C-alpha cells in the first residue's frame, strides 16, 4: 500500500513547542484574508503526522473510523479549532502581561482534562519512566499531546519566553530561547528576510532610486514557506 503525500509536509514548525506550532496552523493573522491550513478533520490528522504526534498507521486508522462516523470526526475538528484559537489568545494575553479571557482558559482546560484522562506513565527502554497514552483509537487523540504541552508551558517558567512574530501580517508564536531574548521573527528566513527586503527597498526610495511599482512583500501568505 503506497503512503499518501502529506499536504502539510512543507508547513514550518518553528514555534519551539508543540502547542505553539498548533496555533501556527493559521498564517497572516489580523489581515483581511487569513491562511488556515486546517480545512477539515483529514488535515488535522495530517498535521499530527507532520508534528510527530501521530504515526501514519494511526492516521489511516483514525481516517477509516472517521469515514464510518463523520459527525464525530467533524465535532472533533470543530473542537480543535476552538482549542487552537483559545490557546492562541491565552498565550497572547500572557505575552502582553494581561489576564486571559476566562472563556478561553476554560476551553483550554476542557481539552487538558480530556487529554489527561488518557495519559499514562510508562516504562522507557532505559529503565526510567515517561508520559505516554492509552491505546484507545479515539478521534481526538491528535489533540491529547497538544493539550498537555499547552498546560505544561502555561505553568512553566518558560511562559515568559513566548513571543509573537514582529511581522504585522504574521501572528505566529514562538518560544524565544535566545540568551538575551532578542528573537523578533518566527523565522529569519521568512518574515525576517521579508522585513530586510522592505527596509532595503525603503532606503533606496529615500535615496532617490527609481521607486516605480508597489512595495515588495505584500500580505503574508504561507504556503511552502512557514
């Protein structure tokens, strides 16, 4: 059986935490046309494979079950979107030093509670222990590790290192692990480079260079790039 091509294989994972990469499945937040990479339950599962929380065999089994119970899969997808947007707003509030909306925090807590009902402590190969999950093929299992990671980040000292990309048309979140917390961009190769091109363009116009045409680097649309 040939494996299908993951349509999200080119989606950049630059958040530094699983839960932040999940919020980053929307690009160009705050502009007229946002780019949402999660169009339905199949894309949610493909993201799980891309992020490393689902194996391909698990995705196929979950899709088989989704075809048998489409209403249940659709309900999980709607929950996933609500959880993603609530998480993004909670992390943004924390970045601003503000209190989160209680409704958003409740949405996050609901997913954490659901996830932790499936969490298990398992022995690892080195004689220690690690977090694992039960093997129930629930439609929402792709969300379990995301919810647990969000809970861990929100209650850790690393929360103060969550930042938002400085590009106005981006909105992606990341964990700033730089020594002096100087990170400004989700990815220097993408938003950072685009900002550098804009600065160069503006300097040329200011110096009297031919500035015909519009400024490069319009609304941030993520496709193969982050």
